[in-house]
């Protein structure tokens, strides 16, 4: 009888482990999507940007859209969230372009039309951000540069290994640590006991990516971001809570601003807050990207 119980417990543990491995594989799997053929109400130019470091499959190009603005008004890099693509940022490009800004919308590696074997939660995606900013500096010398990153896109900006030399940065729905990001999502989908499974997902980061979970913590790197920062989060965001955003804000350098959106969740803040979002972002860029 005791032997059967032990066998049952072992089988249960193995099943949980296999399920966790499957979830990790699903979360980090690529999400290719063809977007270049979409019709847009913004005048976009398809661009291909060379990476500094080739990816494993040998394709060295980042796909994106360029939106030209008024010379001297500045250029804004727009970086989408997890398992999305550049289309998510199109509405932001539209309202920014109406104010004269140019914009560059990119697909992060393993998203959209940019190849990649695996989503790396900001590690390799940060190299895409560095390459995109280098492209803007070469193509538009003298223009002041800003960036808006959402969730994964925000992490990719913060985790960049080299100074980005941006003039203003907006970070939306950014988690402080990988542990909290995983625990919050498990709690949201599995209830209060969900976070107990977090170690089974976090341990996979090292063998999959060759780094520890702590190396993917934006809160440990946000102080290195030498640019004015606007942090945006929602009161109803259960993926990244308000106290977590406030900790990020405390860790960031001055000058910095914090906007907690009443009723906002972990979704497209521009779609939710509309004109208020546009006024906030415009005011921030107007101050730090003088024309």
C-alpha cells in the first residue's frame, strides 16, 4: 500500500513537472505573424534593420515600419508587448505623427516578422532595441530620440546592455522582477495557490536562456537608464500591481514621472485612456524632446 502511495506521488510530481515544462515551452515559443501586407491609415515604410549579433537561425534582420515626421520634431521608437507585434503600436504612431513626430515600429525577435527561436523576456529583445536606436541615429542624425515600450517592450529597453542615449522614455505596464511577473500571472489564472508553481517555471530560464532569472529583473537595471522616464500603470493591472510600479519608480533616476491610470489594466493603455493618454505622452515628450 505504501509503495503504491509513493508511486502515485512520484507520478503526480512528474506530471506537474512535465506540465510546467510544457507551459514554459508555450510561453517562450515564437509567435510569427505576417503584418507587412496589412493596410494602415498611417503612411508606413517597411524597413529591415541589421542586428549587431546574428540569431541562431542565421537571419540577421529586424522587421519594422518607419513613419516619417517633420524634420526637427524628433523620432520615437515604439516597442510592443509580449506575444504581440508592431501593429499594437500603430495607434500611438498615428497620434504622435499628427503632432509632427516620426516613429519606428519594430517586431521584436520571435514576434511578427522578425525571426527568432525563442522569446527571451527582454534578453535578446534588448539587442533589437539597441539596433533600432542605432538605425535611427544613423538615418536621422541630429533628431532627438524618444521611446515607448509596453510590458516586454519596456523590459527590452531597460535591459539594454549598452547606454541607449535616449532623450525621453515611456515605460508602460513594466514588471519589476521575473519572479513577481510569473507569480502574478499564476495567481491570476490558478488562484491564490498558483504562485507555488512559480519555481517550476523560473528554474527553466537558466537552461533555456543561459542566465539567471535575476538577470532579467528590470528593477535592477532601471537606474542605469540615463534619460527622463515616465512610468505608466493601471490600478486594475493584476499582472503588474501599483506597488510594484511604485518600486520601479523609486529605483529610477530623476527626472521621472509616474502616472497611475484609474481603472487601467494590463492592456493597450492608449486604447483605454484615449485622449488623456495622448495628452500625458505629448506633454512628456514636449518637455524633453524640444523642437
